[in-house]
C-alpha cells in the first residue's frame, strides 16, 4: 500500500507566504523578534498601563469541558512552547541519527561541555541560595542555553568565524535542550495523573505509525498531536514534553534514495517559521513582563539571592562549566577540539552559552508561584544574566571575528596573486 504524502501545507502556497517563511527560518530574525516582544512585554509591565498588561495575560480561552480553559499566559508556556520543543526535538533526533551526535568521538567535546555547562551553574545557584529552601527550588533556572538567541547573536557578529564554532554551539545547545527536557519532566512534574498519561500512548502510537509510513496529511497528524498534547497536559507532566515525544517519533532517514528530504527535515522546515516567528516571541512577551519597580526596584531585585544566583549561574557558571568540560575531555580522552578553533573561541562561546532566556524563563515559571517575590526576581535574573552574557560574548567574538577576517583577506590576496589557494596552516590560538 502506497503511503499518503499530502503535505502539511499546500505545495501551491502563495509566493509571499513562502518568502516570509524563508525569512523566519533565519536565526537572526527569530532572535530579533523574540527580543523585540520581550522588551515590549517588559516595558508594558513597567508602564502606567501595567494593569492592562496583567489583565491581558489573564484572559482565559479554551474549552472548559476538556479542562483546557487556560489563560493566555498558560497557553503561551504550555501550548506555544510545545511547538518550540517539537522543532527542537526534530533537530535533536536529526543530530543523533545523522548529525554530529552520531559520531561519539566527534560529539564528545561539545557533549561534555554541555553537561558541565549545566552542572556548574546549578551548583553556583545552590551555593548562593543554600540557606533559603524556597529560593533553592529554582536551581535549574540558570542551566539552560537559548539555542535560538545564541545562534542569532553568533550570526550577527560572526560572519568570518569558522563554521566549526557554529557546529560546536549547535551540538552543545542540542544536548543542553535534551537535559532541560529531562529536568522539566523529572523535577517539575506535580500531581501526576496516571490515567491521562497512559491514555496518551494511544494517539502517540498512531501518530508514530503514520509518520513512519511517511504520512504528511495535516488532517490526520494534527488531531493526534493535539490529543497527545492535551493528555500530557492533563497528566501533570509539563505539556511541552509532548512536543519532544512527537518529534522523536518522526523518521530522519529517507525511505528511498532520491525521494527528497527526510520527514524530520521536512517538518522542521515547515514548522520552524511558526516556532521562531510566533510561538517563542509570544512566550517571551508574556514571560519577560515583570514589574521591576524602576531603578530602585531593579537594584533591589539584583541583590536578592534568586537574582544573584541566576546571574552568576548564567554568566560565570556557563563560562566556567563549558570551558572546563571542553578542557577536561580534550586533556584526558582521545577526543580533540576542532583544529579550526582556539581556546579564546571556546571561552567566547562559553560566555555566549549564558544566554538562557526562553527555557530559563520557562523553568522560572515552573519553579515559583506567579506573583511571588522569587518569581519576579527570577525573571529579572534571567534578563540580566542573558544580557550580560550576550554583551561580553559579543566583545570577545567580535575581536575574534576581526582576526579571522584578516586571515581570510590575506588568504584571498595570496590566492589572487598566485592563482592557487594558500595552503599554509593558520594558527589563531
């Protein structure tokens, strides 16, 4: 029986829609949209119209009978971010099956860097808040790296940086996302309901069977995905985990040679614009809207244990953790750092890993009660830590970009003069 191959989107879509989709697939555009809406939410929440911002986020929509009468804030964190994790899950599986994570030796360095880059920030946060049990529940907040934002910054500032640096960051962030998913599922699940959890297996299995047969019909797949998500939400496990499970069900390898991209690549291509252009920016709009109480309030929040722990965890913890993990694996195993990279590049990348934003804000929502002092302090900490990491990483990597640009210009000049590429070994370490 021949599999159905109707696309989730019409192949005859309008050229304008296709053009917008292509734009939204660029990391820089997604990062700018996310930053812009986060700033809008922050400004609105600290304006004279702050009450209207809170009221807007509290608006409830959805069917009450299905227990899905949720506020816009809840739909953003539980629903829209499921789309983000679906796309992230597709990327994760592609890396494991056909990407850098398939080769153990090649993946060992960024994987170790990711694990260390999660552990050290958590330890720093726990050390800062060791005497405060309430604050201590936010230990996982500074462990995440925002892959979209970090890649956007790298794309803006690093035109001449070696491609190995982007590959390193992508692999590190993919493993970081996987760890974040596990942490959310294990440590932030309350009041587990086994019946919905058991029931979601049925639509998930049917979805898996269909995609394994390369079915792409939206009318067959979307209802199954929505039902899986709704049952995951009802089970008490954070609903974004459903996005990852659905993504892991999608096959990566093509069924036959010459039939075009694999289904995982196809779905990622289709869904990334929605994730980057709508889901993540809208979540950032609601998540970043914390009232800081002016300069005095900001300074006051910055001195609290939650904020301090997150800022130090993101900026210092990620820098030390990623750099240390990279060095240890390179020093004591057969795995080696890519020959195109220098240790200054690794440090710059480690600092860039301190941009926690999306997932860190999500974990903040899960760690503390909305409206509590710790909840607001956590958001301030994520914003400050991510901003500090982005600024310092920009300084370091822009300096490195100038070095690589000079080397590129010299090699181009030598090639023009000799008619052949310059083959001398460059050493920028």
